[in-house]
């Protein structure tokens, strides 16, 4: 069998293992690529790296939407920095859960998958 015009044994012996980077945003639309990624990873014997970048806009949405407590542990009103940090933590936890469920689906096809959550503008986070 040939892969990319090179005999399979030579191809696998001379190439490092490929990694497919899959940037996601948590939307169902973005996740539609995953079946194709699974098929491609299987064909290339490639690893899959799922990446989700969290933005300042998402953090501000959590803060203004009341998604985090505005009280400190001692009951006093929290500073903006405390609230912002809690918002990041909440977003990161949600993102990790989202990526973990997508990774499990890919792993069911015997793919090696790792996940990563970053903060920043998506195209810069790549």
C-alpha cells in the first residue's frame, strides 16, 4: 500500500508521527469536523490535538451575566480582579469538560488525543 506516493514501510520509517491540530470554539458547528479528523488521523496514524482558545469577550460575558459570585469567601464584595479570576476559572473548567467529551469520542476510534485550553485571541493562540 502506498501513502502520499511513498511505499508505506518507507513512509512510516522516515517520517515523524503527524499531529492534527483541531481548533474548536465549543460550538456544534465547529465540532462537525471531528468525524473527518478521526478518519484522517486513522489513515495517517496521526495524533490529534484539540485546542480551545478563551477570549476576553467570553470572560466579560461570564462576569456581566452573573456567572460568577461577586462575594469573597468571607462574605465581602469581591474585587474586580477576584471576579475576573473566577470567570477565567469557570470558563477553563467548562472548556476542559467540552474538550474531554470530544476527546473521548475520538479515542473510541483508537486515536491518541490530547487537549489544551489557552487564553487569548484564537488566531494568536494557535
